[in-house]
C-alpha cells in the first residue's frame, strides 16, 4: 500500500506570491491533516479535512486555506506569501477523523524569498 | 489548553545501550492518546508508539516501550539496545479535545558508535 504522497518536495517562492501544495493520502484514508514545522515554532496544526469538509482549523491567518476532493486528496493554499511562511509543511492521513494516529508524508519544504 | 513539554533538547547514547526520553503532557481531558514520533533526516514523521490514556498497561513495540504515569502527567520513551538507525528527532504528542495532535519541541537523539 502506497504511503502519503506530498508534492512538490521543494518550492521557492517570492514574497507576495501564492502557493498550492498537494497531498494524496493512503488509499482508504478519509482524513487529511496539515501541519507547519519551523525551527522557532515547532509543529503547529493548520487544519483537518474529512470527507471534503474542514473539521478543525488551527490558529493561522485566513491566508492559509485548504480543501479536500472526493478522492480524499487534499490541497492547501497560502496566498500573499510572507518570509515567515518558510517552513516544512507536513500532511498526515488517518483512516477516520480525530483518531490522532496519523501517517505522514515527507513534507514540502517551502522557502519564501 | 494542553501543553506538551520535552525538557531534553538533545540526548546521546552509546550504541547497544538504553536511553530514556522524557515528556510531560498537561491536559484536563480524561480521554486522550499519547504518541512518540520519530523524524529522521529524511523529514518523514514516523509513528514509534501509541498509548491510550485509559489503559493502565504501558505500550511496547519491540525495543521501544513507554512509562506512562497519568497522575504525574509523565510519558517517557525507553529505547533498548540502541541502534545507529535510531538517530533522529523524537517528538512527543498528545491529542486535544478535538483529537488533534499537540506537539512537544522534540529531542534530538544521537547514537554514538
């Protein structure tokens, strides 16, 4: 069974641009969560989607948004990028929502210059 | 609000020896899950072990075991017979009231050959 796939692995964007990151969960998993990992703030929860509905959202500005498709694939979008958005963005999939136990992708390293 | 504290930024151990990583999880919830995840240089977060708070028996997975002291809010990870492949960042995490993961700051584990 294939694991969680995140694309792209690396991205370099300019301040003010927008970016879209993609996550394909493990087959059969319906819940996808996104996390931001930075050296200063550590791991922070962004949002969780289950069956195409946002179930929970972390404490991030409205520039961060996401969605989930009917095949459970998820995208997150960051608009008007700021230097502080540079981070590793991790996606995790779970069989059901709110189970805590999650399987992670390798992440997308976003650098904003 | 829940907080996860890992007080050891870095630990080192001789190969084949035993090491214990510390974690405290402060929560008012009675029902929650606790996890140890490992993040090697490849960046992929890998689940090491999981503990349900309502279970008195400590979880064990091969060379990895936990010592969960609910009243003391302590959740330590013991790695026996340390191997070079165990070198990584280790994160302790607990679920909040929405069963989302709250993360500790991590402990870098160095294995000395």
